[in-house]
């Protein structure tokens, strides 16, 4: 919630807003567009309170709403899916008059409480100490809004490996915790730790940073993309299909870390077209690892966006991709070594580079 100065008129009315923050990708036959979105919407429909927080959620420092925090807290009514649906509808558009593919990647949603006071039949913004509107309607009654106390418990899960009891390691923002004793990876799901299939591609040394990628095997209805031979045809790669390529299963390689939109798509496309077939070792790499900050569910949502970028026969395939159903079959967390240069992270084998500053600023996404 936003902190506000003490008011002699009594405890504030804390009105809830959903804050949505993320990147919206829009793909059409002519290309891919993306925009960063950070906006707020009422969590309770009301004509008495402002429709949004404007840039206040970006400009002011927030604090946690605790059970002992004074105020009348109005309970949110609109759910997270309702807000995301409304935002998707707000930003939906037609690219050159054609249907498009839209997806939010790496989004975060949260509830923010804004403080108000009712003084002499006027609703006051408690931060600015100014009236919101000229005058409230005569039938305004704050008791008509559902109220609740901010009594949300904080729960903890021991960071101990469920398999061997060893301490799990990971950055504070990492979604995957690693056990170096039994070479396993775990993530939080349904209030407990669940195991993730994990490994790394050899080749790193002391000056290498291992970047995590989701290797996803998925079915795409109406589009034949099951093998490496299918990829060569659908992406029109400058290669002659060889015997045995139909037996090599195709997989998407999606970054398992947040990064700016243009770099995310580029990395996913380059790694997917490279289709690393090195022998993956099912161990925790010995070098430095970048934390996993993008869940596999978000990576799966990006599959259509990534695929629309490398298909060449857009006139024939893109209409099928719009309505195609993505069916995840398996996923694997793979760490790939990148040599740490003065300005860039470099993987010579797959001809992939990433500027060091891109990773350092990704924590703000």
C-alpha cells in the first residue's frame, strides 16, 4: 500500500487496485511488435474512486499492508483473470487488418491499496490531501463495500533437498533451487517442492556463465513440427534434409530468465533454430549459474510468438498458427555455457551473444 501522513480525521479508507506489469507481444503476418505495460485498474468497480493510480505506482515507494496497519481495507472483488482479460481486450488490435497472436510474457500482478478520507461529504486523496471529485453523491456509504483486514500469513518452506536433505542453493529471485549433493533441481508448487528434470551442456570453464533455458517438447495442432527435418522445411533453413533427421525430435529452447523483449525473442529463436544436440549431463554445473526467473508456464505461452518469427511461409502457415493448440509434452531445464567477455556473453558454438548490461537490468522487469 501507499504510505500516507497521519490524519486527524481518523483511519484511511484503503481502496484496492490491481497492478499489472509485463510485456505484451503481438505477432502478425508482417512481423512482431512488443510493448512494456505497467498500469493499474480498480479491484472493485466504483464510480466514487479514481479508475486507476496513474503513474503513482511507479513513482512512489510501497510498503506491506500488515494486520496492525490502520485503515478500512476494502476487499478486492475482481479476480486476476478478469483484469488480465480486460487488459488484453484493451490492447488488442489488428495488424494491417489481419488477425494476430497476442501473449503476455513475464507478467506480474499485485494488489495495491490507495488511502482516501471522507471529509464533509468529499472524498480526499490522503497522499495529496486534495479532494478527488467535487462532491460525493448523497447515497455514498462506505459500509456498502466489502471490507477485510490485511491478515495474509507468510509461509516458509525449508530450503532442504527433499531427496537427500542437503541445503538447496539459489539466488533470492530464483524459481529453481539446486542441490549439489544429489545433482537435482526443485521448484515451489502447490505449497511444496517438486523436482525438475535438469542438466547442462558441457564446455564451460572458470570464465563461463551458465544461462538457463527451458527445453520444451510440445505438440502443435494442425502444423507438422515434430522433427528436425520438419524444422528445416518450415523455417526454410539452408540445409539439405539428411537421412535420420526425421528421427531427431524437435524441441523449443526458451530462455528461463527474464530479459528485454527483443533479446528474449532473439535468444529463443537462435537457440531453437540451433537445436543443440550435445549430450546433456544430468548434473548441476560446476560454474556460475544465472538464476531461473521465468517459469516454464510463461515459456510455453511464448511458443507461438517464437514460432511465428522463424516460419517462412507465413501466408500458408500463420493462419493455422493463430488457432493452433499448444500441448506441452515434456520440459527440461538446461544450463548452457556462455563465455564472459569484456562487454558480452558469447557462445561460439551456437553463434549467440548477449550484452552483459542486458542481464544486469533485467531485474527491473
